[in-house]
């Protein structure tokens, strides 16, 4: 029996494939996909420095942990409101509104199992096949993945390294059309750490007010809102005149509170009517979230104990950023900006690829392998399998239009001593031309 997703056979032909054709269009998140490779290396006795996952290495704050335990002891383990606990939605509405100077009501808030599901759900709700979704590239890979999966036309908005991985209004305006239904913005950015200034957001807002079709929505992914450096303050596109009524605001507990396993995220929709549609999706997909984790999220948002915990974590990320960026920029062939937020660095490794002979090696690969990889993919795998540093390549954050762009993403959400080891290993890898040739000749890890 074939599981391959393809067109149905003619009458009398071979058995039809089990899977729907659209499954073949669904992408993935390589931060998780390379996990089995890392485990295999560690099982063989290698110490791998894990710079692949966007997961804070801090524990869940004690006061949040204790709140979840109390909720379990109080037997909050049954069905609850599919839209989210009313008390949590009130807390989200008040917190999101006060920090942005907006008036937000709880009936516009929907709680999701993490901040990731709204990406796909919003594309399901607001777009029909053939509609256009504009999304940042490099960007969170699920933006592009769902656009292709649902039969939309993915339109990558390429971030400009020279602008701190932000984008101009003119660049956005060129991509808008009458078929645009959703424009995704993500600041602070994954994978680049780019942070848009107030002036840049105003420039984007002016274009959106003028050119975004009636009925289209802006999706503001602000899950890294609390993690900004160098005295910056987070600012949202929704704070710009005329944008709150067109913008979906998304955040959650995973990054701010180092609670990736809690799976509590939320979206604030422009209207209560739109929120009701997503409540119905929740009923259809997963019924509701665990009430005990929602209680923990409410305590995280409202407790005075949370602020110092967040500040301590952000200070550590900034220190790590400074050490890693300085170390990377000391490597011949690597150029790395100082990101303004999130907990990633996104170095340009084109010069390093040239030193190692990566471009020639990639050009010599079979066509099918070349199409599925890039020079930075080969470098990423060489770093993992020969020098035991887990990073991610540029293609992992949007493949469309990524040709000729040679970057890696390294997460600094790991211990400072480990990050120093990672930078040292990357420097050694840059001088290991013979090792790279042997890695390519071996061929086992090129696909």
C-alpha cells in the first residue's frame, strides 16, 4: 500500500494513495526535526551543544509552578470554557491593553494550546485557496508551511539585514495586491532577533492603511515581546493609528515565562464575532485547554513576582548575546549583527562557506539534493556531525526566495559556558577544510 500523496490513478489503475495530496505540501520545523540526530550523536558519546531550539533554559518561576499545583489539588482537571477561562481572558485583555495603550475586552480574547496554533487557524479562517499570505522571511517556518498546505499563495517579505532585519514600507507595498488576505509581522523576530522601531512600524502602518484590502487582517506575532535588549521597549503595529481594528495580536507563556511545555498562548481579535469563530474551531479541534495550566498562566500574568524573574532572564540573554556576537565576529568569514530582541543570533556565514569550499560542494550535488538543501544546509550539518554544534540553516526559516542567502541561526537560550564552546567549535570548523571534504565524500548526512 502506498502512503504517497499524489493524484488519483485512472480507473483500473493501481490502488490510490492513502494520504491526501495537500499533505505533501506541509512543511515542518527543523528545530525539532534534527532532534533524533542529536540524540544519536549523544548516544555515541559526543557532547553536542544544542543551539537549535528556541526554548529558554530557565525553570518555570516557582510562584507559577505552585499555582498549577494548587489548581490540580483543587481538581481543576475537567472541561472548561473552550475560549479560555474567563478570568484568564480578563487578565490577558487587561495586560495586553495596558502595555499597548489599547482598550481590549475579554470577549475578543481566545486562549490556544500555545502561540503556534493561531498561525494555521487564522489562515484557515481568513483565506481561501489562492488568496495571498504575506509573511516575513526569514521567519518562523510555520508561516510558509501553512500557506502552502492550505493552497494559499505564499508571498515572502524578505527582511533586510542592512536594516537590522526589518523591512521598509516600500518593500511591503510592492507585495500587497487585491488577493492579500493576511499580512504576518513578527517583532521581535524569530530567527533574526530584529526589532522594528516606532518609526518603522509607522511606515508599515501607513502602507497597510493605504493598500491593505478591506477585510484583510494583520497578524502580529509578538510572542517575544518581553525579550528586548539595550533598554528597548516593545512596540506593536496595533499601537499605530487605524491598526488596532485590523490587527490580530498573538502572544503566550512559552518565551516570557520559560514555559514551553505549558502550551498556553492567546490571540486578541479585532472583534468579538471573529473570536467566536475561533472558539468554535477550538470546540472542533481540542475542546479546551487544561484549566490548571490556564490558572498558572493567569498567575504568571498578574503576579508582581513575575517582573523580576523576566528581567533576570532577559539580562542573561543579553549577556549571552554579547559574548556570542563578539565571538562570531572574530571568526574569519562570519558577520553577525547584534539582535535587539528574542534569544537568537543570525550570522551571515557566506564567507565561511567560501573558505570551506561549501559552494563548490553544493553545486556538485545531484539536482534533487541541491533543490532540498543549500550551502548553509551543508555547513549546518557539517557543524552538527563533525563538530557537534546544533544550529539551523537559512532554509529552515522559509525556503521561497532564500537562494543566495547564507545564514545560520544559533539560539542563545542555553548556558553561557556551552555557548562559548559552540563559538570555539565553529571557529575550528572554519579551518577544517579537509574535514569538510571528508564529510561531503562520506555523503551519509547530506539529505
